[in-house]
C-alpha cells in the first residue's frame, strides 16, 4: 500500500510536538497514595485542587485500585488540595509546588452515619463501578445556556458541534432525564435544547441495561447519560421561547417546554426557521429506524437505510435555501401497577433549494471531461411516531410492547445540464415519492431464577414505497438501448413508476444459563422472513398522449421475492481472572426464491455456519484490550433479483440478477482503551481487517458518460484495513487532542468486461487545542489534513484537503457573551495540479442578565458572504470536483424568554 507524507505535514506535526513539550515543561506533578488508617489503599477517592490565586477551573484526580493519584498543577501557584471519600473525614491541604512532589494521604473513618454524610455533602464527582456522577454546580459559573455548555465543562466528557457526546472516548447511546427516556434516547435533541439552569447532576452509566437483572449477561455496550433535575424544576413547566428575525426576511420561532414530576414527563420541542438549521438530521432518523431491539436489529442494513429517500432528503449539509418546520412531543408516565407508557411524535418538514456544478474526469481508455450543473427544489415532510407500553415486576418479568409508524412524502423538481465531447444533454425532472411503514414489536424478558433468564423478541413490519417520475430530455438517451421515438415537439418525455411493498417477520429467542460465576452458556435461535413485491415501469409519453412501452426491449420489472433465514447457535462466556473469552457458533439456513413476470426463475437454499470469538482483557476499570473475530453473512434486498433494466438517471441504467447469493466475509478487530478520568487523559487505538470471500458487486459498462450497472456474484479478492488513534490530555489548563485514521483497501472491479486492480488509501489527521478557563476567554483551534488516494490499472489520483478551524467564546461585563468561529479549507488536486480554498466566519453577541428571564442575541452566519463550497470524489473510473452553492450572509436578531 502507499502513504503520502509531504513537507507541510511534517512541519506542522513537529511544531505541535514542540508546543506540547513547552506546555508540559510548565506543569508540576503532585502524586501519591491514599490509604486508610491501616494503610490499605482506597480506590476511587476524589482528589481535587482549587487555585488560591487567579481563577482556574477545578483540577481532579481519582485514585486507582492501588490508591494512587496524580494531579498536574501550574508551577509556583498556591492550591488547596481536597481529598474526599464517602464514609471518611475530608482532608484539605495547601501546597505551592516548584518541583514534582510525592505526597501520601491517610483518611480516617468518619463518626457520622453514612446517611448523615450523604445528606450533608455531595461530592463534585463520584465513581462507583460503571457509574460516574457529576455535581454540576462544581463546574459551572452561571453563564451556561444549554445542557451542552455544562457537558463541555465536565472532566472526561466531549461534545461535538452537532451535540454528539462521548464519555471517556465512548459514544453516548441513550439520554434520559430523571431516569426517563428523552424521546427515543437520542442525545442531540436533549443536549442542544434542555436549559442549563434546570440541571443538578449528570450521571454516566456504562454497560447500561434497562433491566437490572440482565446487566452482566447481555454484554451491553450502551452508555447512557441520565440528567437529574433540580428540585425546583419538578412539578411545573419550564423551558424557553426564542423568536428572531433578520435581513432578507429571515425568521425563527423555537418554543421549548418541559414538565417533570416523579411519575410523569412531558417534553415539547418546536422550531420554525429559514436560517438553514436542521432540527432533525440523518443520524436522528437512523436512531429512530434502528429502534431499541437487541436481538433483531440488522446492522447490515444501515447502508440501505442511509440511502433511502428519507435519509437523502435530510443529508444535504449545503444549500442555497432551507426552510424548516419541526415539532416533537414526548410523554412518559409511570403507573403504580408497574406499567409505563411512553409516546412520542416527531414531525419534520423541509423546503430546500440546492445548486452545484461539477467537473468530472472519466479515466477510461479515451480520457475526457464532463461538466455538469444541477439545481433542485424539494418539499419533503416526515412524521415518526412511537407508542410503548412497558410492564415490569421488581425482579422477574419485563414485557415491552411497541408500535412504530412513519410516513414520508417528497416533491422534487430538478434541472440538470451535462456537457461532454459525446453529447450535450438537458434533463428536467419532477418526482413524487412516498414511504409508509408500520411496525409492531413485542419484547419479553423472564427471570426464572438466578441461573436461568430468557429473552424473546418479535416484530412485524409492513412498508410501502412508491415513486412517480416525469423526465423531459432534449436529446435521446442510451441510443440503441432505450427505444425512444423522436417527436415533433423535440422533447422526449420518459415516465417512470415504481412501487415496493415489503413485509418482514422476525423472531429471536436467547436463553442465559449462568452455570457458575465464571461460566455462562447462551443458546439462541430465531428466524427472519422477508417478502417483497416490486414493480417498476419505464415508458415514453408521446405527443398524441399514447404510451411507448419499453417492456419488449428488456425494461420493466414485476417481481415477487422472499428470503427466509432460520438460525440456531450458542455463545459461551468464560472468565479467567481479568480475561473474558466468548466463542460462539450460529448456523443459518437460508431459503430464497423469486418470480419475475409470473415466471419462477430462482429458488435456492443454503446452510452457512458463522463462527465468532471475542477475547477481552480488563486489568482495571480504566484499561481494556479487546479482540474480536466474526464471520458475517449478508443478503441483499430481494429487489436485486429484478433482472430487467431500469432507468436510474439520464446516464445510468441498472439491472439486477436472479443468480445472486449471500455475501460472506471475515472481520477481525483489535482495540485498546485507556483513560484517567479526571486528569482528562484518554488513549484509544484500534486495528481492523476485513477479508471479502464472496458476494455482490457491480459490473459496470461505460460508454462515454453512460453507465450500465449489472449486479454480479463474485469471489474476486478484496481486503480492507483500518487503523484509528485518538489521544487527548490536559496540559496547562488546555485540552490537547489528536485524532488519526487510515483506511486502505485493495480490490478488483469489472469495468467494460475487464477485471481491473485498485488500491485506495484515505488518511486523516487532526490536532485540536482548547482552553478550559473559568473566566478568561476560551478558544478552540483545530488543524486537520485529509488525503484521498486511488491507484489502479487505469487511474492514479490524489486529493488533499487542509482544514483550519478556530472558535472563541468570551463572557465579559458579567452579562455579555461573544462567540465566533472561523473555518478555512484548502483543497489540492495533486494529479491535476489544481488548488482552491474557501472560508466561513460566524459570530454572535448575546446579552443575558442572570436574574432576568429575557436574553437578546445578534448573530451573523456566513459573515464573509461566501457563495460556494468545494468537494471532491473518486471512483473506479472517474474523479470529480464540485462547487456547491450555499446560502448567503444572514444577519439575525433574536429574543429569548425563559419560563
């Protein structure tokens, strides 16, 4: 494989290394051991320091299993060191350090009862096995607006720009408020909307299991965040209402209303704006689609979900105009009988305009260039609704009934102009798309005794997707293949219709047999049955109103197909000291058949054994090494059996294949994680390798700009390698982070009936520095580099992209908050010797007096009024560069009233 390093990369990495060394030289280490009066080490003791001079944030450490702690302090400054552990008398010590110091502390047991201690004092941070509790008032200063502002100040937590949260490098998968799911548990809705002044504690729950007696059995990798509210925020409505207006008729109305009591929770989030802000994103949609099943989720369908019409309508990050109408309502109520009802509805409407221009280089035998302009207008609406009934007894039964339904509709108008040496083509398209899904689900968990627990999950799904398209061409497309008739009007009117009806029935059963404290056996069985009826027609509407059908020329499909997957297997879990070894074997019996135009053309069955193995080594709660191997099998959607032609676009035709089989591949992964929670030091590294055995790929025939893609079953070799490295630490009251990723692959593809070899490498590196001052201005700086390389029999391309991001927030005069961010992108096509760059600036000034319910904000989006953003793409036979037009400068004034 190949990796490109240039002089600029080496210089910037060297500069950062020298800066880190300089920062480290200004710090002094205080370390030692915490023991009881008998000199036994005390694990999870909280040690924190507070500067007596200039204002600094609290610095923390947690003692490890041997009672050892370490604090990084500034040189020649006075600090008060506090050592706290529940049930022991607190120690306070004042230190001034000129050099590194080793200092041990002995805690004496308190004469107070444990209940008295808990009532009298709550620790700023407490750690108990998989649970970390943060007392937020120890980290905040009253300037925080939303939950995200608090989370950024908590040690071990990271929040990105979208609102995704990590705790010690691990993604948060569920958000709860006072123990109740916030909508479907997606953290972004809560992180970006829950008011900061309502929050008392933040609790991170690793290896979370909603059912306590399944914890330790299900190997849950969930990380839940539970937000505990202040007593004064319970039993009445709180929230805020934001209203704003700006130049060019910009507007925003955003009410946020919350009500919590011991038994009932009600949440409402609304947002109406034309400022280009999406309240419901692609990742939110994916979380809704995956639901909350543990046995039945098919993660291999994530790619299909991200490519459906709903996800594509939400995926555009850059547009000329976007109007959003969003509303979400959530109700959660506990009954005395052990019954809980949860219901939520998420409704999202978007109206967007996009425009882009592309230069596409075709890297085939006779190289040529196509220029393409594409503008579109889309109106889309989406509603996602869920009702859940959950009945739980104290220790032996949990029953969950759930109904999900969604409805999506979209109207799209699109104009496309393509210019190449072979042809000049104009295409005007009108599309109507609908997608309706109804899915009930039942989960049953039964605890028979301490050694035997069973889980049953079953679901049924009905989905109906339809598409109507009217395409107007000024030139015929695919001469000799698409039987178009020239009309007096000179316009070729191609009408398209498709409808796909799918039913799925799934059942999964898993039994947990606890043989002893170190050995568990988990037998499992189940089935997945999917039936699909798929119809599509392509035809030409003639000037006289008659129809020119393409069916006699190999187009149009009328397919009914089914795939049945019956499986039986086991997993064995064995613990040896700090090692957990988990081998498993699941045998799948696949049966599938398909009928095309009332003729049976495919009926097969196949037995596929799938072995798996995981080995985990965890010497302490802060260090973990994990190896995992799994053989995976995947079946494509039954519509891929549709073996007749269908038109995808002005230059692409696709065809399925009735002889398709399952895909089979090996996955190996090795990961290591180490963190020191309150020192803020985190190290994550992983390696993975995937070996493709056999499966489905596209065979492509290219003629000029035209492509005909045919699905084929192939065993051509394919290898994918991936490595990731994340490191972050606190130095000099700043957080330093490095993220690196390399993804390489070697594979073969069939292009124009020739088998071609390809090698690709994607390399990304980024370094980020952010301050954590309590009163001084805080800033973040990130420098990133990406390299995209593709080499093959007919191609050699290298793209690079440098990104520099800076952000600042500054509280001044007690009531003012100034924020600004800047992003510079520098793009290079090394193969063509071309360079481009673009930058964006956003800024805001907010006035808010802590004692007032009112706040006022002025903000500028795209302050430099840039018109375009750049992007690039590589494939097996083309390299493209795109200029995407973005919305112009926005100047905006808003008022918020806090309830």
